[in-house]
């Protein structure tokens, strides 16, 4: 996709706002009380009959917390990918059958390069489930593909408000900031994503490609 560098004051303020929001998201994630690490032998949410340990760590949110702890501690790419798949399966659930069906149709439209249709479907998803981080992230992807990086940035901000650990949204933020020539803030976004998912090669590559330009320039 080809995009021009935004020159309006509104665009500059938007990028500054998103950078501040990214910092706040990182602080919230780091200051959160960590859940006990209990590596489950199975995906308990997908097997409700499985025994659950007693205590306050029950529920989808606590399961996600444990998965993110395991993701950060994964020893290799294969282990991390398996954990990331479980995280993404949870992100993909809205709690509404209608919203989930519309999301599936939107993703099918995107794969078929029907970007405008995908955006229309995702508009409906967000109106039904405005608290669903993945809906905002998917619409951000669609808007980016449609050549609208500014609206994509806005949706990335909404996704990160709802899920500050969304490494995919952070990668999208870094990609757009880099396209707009803001390498320093792009590096902040990529490094934050790398803290959450240290084994993801795409993030490692993004950080490495910017190191000389950003760290070398500041040295």
C-alpha cells in the first residue's frame, strides 16, 4: 500500500496521542498484579469439564493473564507460537454469535480483497460489540489495506485501550509510524510488542531493521 506522509496538525497530534497511549498501555501491563503461573496441560477454556484449581485465578481474563506470562517466558519460537494461538483464539471470541459470524465474513472478504465490504461488516461488528478489541484491530487492518492509515491509527488506539497487550495492534502501529517517517516512535511500538512476544520473528526483524537508524542516530 502506498501512503503519503500526513502533514496536517490533526495527524501530528494523532500520532503523539497514540504514542502516549502506547506508553500508558505498557505501564498498565507492567504494574498489573501478576497471576500465579500454572501451566495447564490442556486448554481449559476449550474443555469446561476439566478440573480447575481453586482460588481467584478462574475465568477468561485470568486464563489470558497466565497465557501472556507463558508467552513472555517461552523458550523457543514453536512453544511461543502454540501459546500465541491460544491467545488469538480468545481474542477471536466476542461472546456474541452474530458478531462472531460478521467477523468471519469480514475476514473472508479481506482474504478475497473485498476491502470495502470488510470495512462495512466490521463497522457492524463494532456497533454490536464496541468493547471487543479484536474488532477494532481487524478494522484497523482493513483500513490500512484500503489506504487510510490515519483512520487505521485511530482504530489501533481503540484496540490498545481494550487490550494493552495486543502485540498485533502494536506491530500495526509501528508499521504505520515507520511509513510516516517516525522511526523513534515506531521503535517504541515494536519494542513494546517484543516485550510481550519475545519469540516473534517479525517483531525481532522490525527492531533489528530500525536499530541502526534509531539507536545509532541517538548514540
